């Protein structure tokens, strides 16, 4: 990024996504190209779906995971509104009909699926690795969250001499003038 790029940059303003939630709450979240629509879909779908038991249980965990899968399938149709028409998917995602349809599938749920097309994804690029997230909650309520990635296959192709841990190459995700990153994204 050059000084000239910064001087010429103008931010685009988009109206926030709003969603009505139980209890009279209104969710205000970021519109595309951010994934606020995905968040709104998850929250609206899960309303009335979870058992009020505050302890972790399979019933709630499965429905949360499935709500995420349906919402993230819609994400395959989102993009930057400056370059992609996102109105159709926004209207679909935010419609009462869509939310109640997905909620009814969660209510009848007996098993989960592992392929994105089942949930409505427009494409599937296969498992190419990426990021993993793990959340552990203790019986007393303490929780730990860890997110890890090496970015590409074997990361930076270097390992720590003392631990043997493969080092990441996350800097590949940042733009460098005239350099195409490992995913084929131009600067």
C-alpha cells in the first residue's frame, strides 16, 4: 500500500443489517462484504430451538452446529456489493420463510451431514486445510479458546528447531505489490 493509495482511499458506507430477536432485541450487524447476515441467520434460526438447560448437552450442541452449517452455506453466495449483487441472498436469508424452514429442519434433526451442498452451498472447494478452532469449557464454567492455522500446506516450510512445530506463513494473506499469493489472489 502506498501513500497515494491511502490518500485516494474513500470508505464506502453501507446500511447495517438489522434483525429482530426474541425479547424485543434488535441485532445491528455489518452487511456484505462482512458476514453479519450469517450471524443474523444463526441467531434467528436458533430462537426457540435450544433447551433452557445451561449445561452443555448434545441436543443444543448439534442444533448450534447445524445452524452454523446452514448459515455458512449461504455465505457462498455473498460477496462485495460493489462487485456482486447480494440482494437476492440477503432477502432469502432474512425472510421469515427461510428462517422457519431451517428451524423446522433443526427441530427434526437426528443426524448431521458432512457435505456443504446439503445445506445449500453454491459450491464446494474441497478440504484444503485451513484454520482450526477449539473451545473447552470446564465444569465450573471456565473456558479456553484456541485458534490455530499454518495457512498453507506445511506453512512456511520451516519448523522450529527446538519444538519441531511447523511455522505458519500467515503473511501470505497480506497484499504485496505485484505478488500473487499462494491462493491466487492478486494484490
